[in-house]
C-alpha cells in the first residue's frame, strides 16, 4: 500500500491569524457578486464611522485556511476625494484606529474594523484602461494587492484579449481572470489572496513620470518630517500625491496640526507648478491617465473572437447565467428525476416485481416459515428500493458531478440554500434523498462537517424518498387526484424551508462561507463514477440490510402471534383522537418506521381490502399520507444518523420528525374536515 503525503503551508491562517481581505473597486463591476458567491449564511452589516453606505463582512473557508472577507462600498478615485470615497480610504488606511489628525472628527469609528491585510481590486475587463487608474492609486497604499480581472467572458465576446501575465509583471501583483456571476476563477482568486497575505508582498512602486518626480523634490522634503508621518500614518507616496493634488481633507488637516509648515509646503507646490506646463493637480491626473493607457496598450490586443470553445460558453450560459441559470438547474433536476423514474419502472418490472410475485406464493404457517418468509420479503423490499431507484439516481448524479455540471448547479442554487442556513453544495445529497435518505446522509457526511452536516442531515430526513413517494403516488394519485399529490409535495418543500429557518436558530453558530469551485467540463470516467457510487451506497449492505431484515421479522412475528391488536389499542390516542383515523392503522403508523415501503401493504392488510375509500374518507387519506410523509423515514436512516451525527442529534431528529408529523397532519386535518362538511 502506498501512502500519499500532502504538504501544508504553515502556520495555518485560522482564528486570530486569519487575514482580513477587502474587496474594492468601482460601482457595478461585480464586487458584491464575488462576495455573495463566497459569503457564509451569516453576514455582518456595519457602517463606516456610522455614516455612508454599509460594508459587509463574513468568515470564509479557503481550504484549511480562513479569511475575513469584507465587501467595502465602491470607491471611484483618490483624485478630488468625495465624502463616500474619503470614508472608504480612511478605513483602507487606518481601520478603526484613526491617527492623531482624525481624532477631532465628530463621526468616529462605530465598530471594530482592523485595516485590511490584503486588497482584492475587482476590475471590469471590458473597461480596463479606466480601471487601471484606480490600480495605480491603490498601489500607493503599500498593501498586498490582488486584481480580479472580471467580466472576461464579455471581453472575449468583444474580441478583446488581455495578456494577464504581462499585466501582473508590470504591476507586480497577482492578476486572476474571473467571471463573477458564473463563479469562474474565484477559487484561484482567493488562493492568490491567501498567498499574498502570507508573503506580505506589496505592488511594485508606481511613481509618476520623471519630470513630475523631479519637480516634487522640495515638496517631498517637507513631508519627510517624522512628526508629519506619525500624525498622518499614511504612506509617503500617497500623502505626497494627495497634497500635491490639493486634496481638501489632507490639506486642511495639515494646516490645522502643522500650521508652521503649511507656507513652506505651499511654496514648494508653487515651485513645482512653475516647472510644469499646467497646474500640478491636472498634470498628476493626466500623467496617471497616460500611464494607465500605456499599460493598457501593452497588455491588450484586438482579435477575432475564438469560437473553438463555443459549446462550453453555451453550457455556461445555460447553467451559470444570473437569469437563466436557475431554469437550467431546474431542468437538470427534472431530467434526473424523469430518467430515474423511467428507468425505475423497467427495472422494477424485471427485478422486485417478479421476486415479489414469487415470494407471495409462499404461505407459511409455522414460526420458522414465517421468519423465512419475512427475510425473503425484506430482500424483495431491498431490491425494490436499491435496484430501480437508488443506484440509477446515484450513478446519474455522480456522473453529473464528474462532468462539472453539478458544481454549476450548486453555484446557482447556493443563494437559495442560504435562506435555510446551508450552501448549494448540499443540492446533490438532497437530490439523492429523493431516491433514499440513507445514501443522501452518507453524501452529506462525506462533503460537509460541523454545523452544516447536522443541519443538512436533519433536513434531508424530510425529503420524501422513493418509498414515501410511492405511497403518496399510489394512494394520493388514486383517491386525491393530481392536485392533492402536488399539494403534498409542495407542502414538503415549504416545511423544509421553514424548518431550515427554525433550525438555523438552534444551530446559531453559522458555518463559514465556501469558495465555489467551477471545474472545467469533462467526460465522466467509468472507474471514478463506480467508486463514488459505491462510497455513497455501501451503507446499504452494512446498515440497511440487517435492519430491514430485522424489521420484517418483527412485523411478521407480531402478526403471527396476534400482538397487532394490542399495538392498535395503545395507539388509539394518536390514530383515533388526534388524527381521526381508523383504530386498525396503529400498526402501519408505528411499524412504518421499520419498513416504510411496506406501509401501503400493511394498510391493505389492516383494512382487509385494497379499496379503502368505503372505510376511509378523502380527509383521512390526506391526513394519513401527511403523517407518513413527515414521520421518521425508516430505522435505517436513524442508524446512519447515529453513525454520522451521534446519539444526541439522531434522537433530536427523530423527535423533531415525530412532532412535525403530528403537528402538520393534525393541523391540516381540521380545515379539511370543515371544507368537507
């Protein structure tokens, strides 16, 4: 056996070591989209110094490391700072620890806010020349900087090609192409931000042109005094630029705190202007524009659009588009379910249906024969779940994962899952739960941890598996009609959403945000697909099969010795008084937890007929179906939860399931009875 070793960057950036990473940039270029894609379900909203627009902050997991991700309000330029831009600049420079020059201001920091350790400038690749002017200004902060070259898909559609490597070399910062609204490039972007935090590497100096540098020699000498540097705590190149451009804020503060040096500074500024063809502020602004334009010309070229990957762009438009992506995701869900149930009908006819017909011919009378019949009946039930429904569903979903499609679906539905306190990565386990909750719980255990694992596992028990769906379709479709079946399934979705919001309060410590990974499209390979399928369904042999056989034996022996009457009597308060059902349905209700797929057969046996309408009204049928829908899925599900979550959370899930089933079915029964009168 070979052992693989993975080297870790030390120390891990977690807890008190985690860096604060701030997203900065112009308005409307995808900055908030990147934040939303990576954010957790718990986002803090605070105002900078109690005024102006709010910033957002959350904890995000990046591999084994963590970052505090901040979405700052937009900033247009450092040139002639407007009040909103000035507030953002203050927090980029000082955080909540303002220097001496800002101590007198009435609006002081209202919340703890450490100055960012790393800046991610989000730029519009389709308007790169304008964006690079802000890049040159941010470089003056002397802070690690990473550039997210966003809207690369639109730039390529316009035939604009950007040499990312050359741009990174000339600015001295990492430059990562992204498509924020599709989640493309975000994993590499945040990995680069972490690397920048570790290395603490600042951008290359971006001084103005030589003739301007020469004219400002005397000006810089005035600002080089230690007293000024201590009072302002601003990098000297940035302070020089702001005062040279006659920035009102910095100039007023200099005059208020160091009036003795203000005349000398003004004289140096006038001398610099005398050497230039236009006013110093205009010259600096024009020079920055010229340097940005020159850099733009060096790194971009126009060419014909590359159509070699058109099919990939078409698929991304289908699955990741802000407007149509949800429709594409729903189409994937619908296609998966359609294919599975179409395949299931044929497989069921070839396997469990034939086996079931053969077993039903056996009519044992002895205790040994009853036990043997129960074992055979359990195996038929197992085949009826695993072969037609579970294996095709899991294989298809794993193939979609390997192709890269499910990662895109997870990205699109991520915001929706945030409303129930989860991430879009649990979309696949929820889909698997439609086949069987057991492999769905195994998938959750393999892909999540901590609070997210517990919350997703508890909610998955409310997803109607194939056994429960079969009962709903069989009874509901026959006696309640299509609208009744649709109403039950829609109520299930509503209950899962409401339950998620309620459980989020119990598990108040929200999980961190996760960086969405959008891998390239690939053709699924047979071996990995089969390996993952086995990983997610192996509990069928180790946990489900023994419990299914034991449950069948218990049911058979109860019926054989006539103990079912005692069970029905003991459950009268639940069946008759609360749910308004016939007393003989106590056994199907109680022991449905052992083998849910046998509940329908137990109903027929208890009532003595397959035509139940004369014995049960439509209201009673609806009440019974609702109870079975939200009642504990099966003993096997509970066993897997014991294994993955522990006794406390597994018992809590059972109690929640029973309480929800009683409350919902009882609450729906009353208005239905009123309507039926």
